[in-house]
């Protein structure tokens, strides 16, 4: 079983985007974090620090990202717009092993603090983060 966990959006205009999601769509801000360069590079292959804000509405989570001291341009590395989404799965290790075995999917494992984040890409190279359902 798999279920949508979150959707990540890169933006060059964070205030405008956050205002839209909170004011127009009724999301609430939950968490803000600055991701260091090594994590941003590991996930997105960008050598920049970025900020991430989590927004929630009911069971939907959006992660909004923007780069510090850098303005994204349309289509730069496919970064503006939807960048990745997350799936929550039961028994992540077994689920990933099946994808590796059956679909030759490559898994990227990024250390973040005391845990790891796992990422795969679809055939179009869109990033999908894989989280363990709790």
C-alpha cells in the first residue's frame, strides 16, 4: 500500500506563494527550516542553501522551497513549479527493494541529522521521496 505523503514546490517568489496557499487556500504554516548546501545538493543537485516551509490543510502537506541569494528562472534544472512529492509506504525497505528488483529504480539515501531520507526518480526524472508510514 502506498499513499501520497507530501508535495514539494520550488519557487522564486516565496512570499507570494505562501500568501496564496495560506490566505487563498486555507493552509496553515507548520514548520520552517533552512536546509544546508549538502542536503540541497543531495536531493536537488543544486549547490545552494535553501529554506523550506511546511504547510498543512487536513491531510495534505506542501513543502515550499526557495533558494537564498539566488533567483530561479523558469525551467532552470526544472526547479520552478512542482519538484517532488512524497509517498508514505508500509515497510519502506521491502517496498524499495521491490522497486529496485522489478523496475531497476535507483535509490538515493541522504543523511539528515540522525536519520536518512530516501528518494527515487520516475522515468521523467521527477523526484519522489519515500517515507515510512508510522
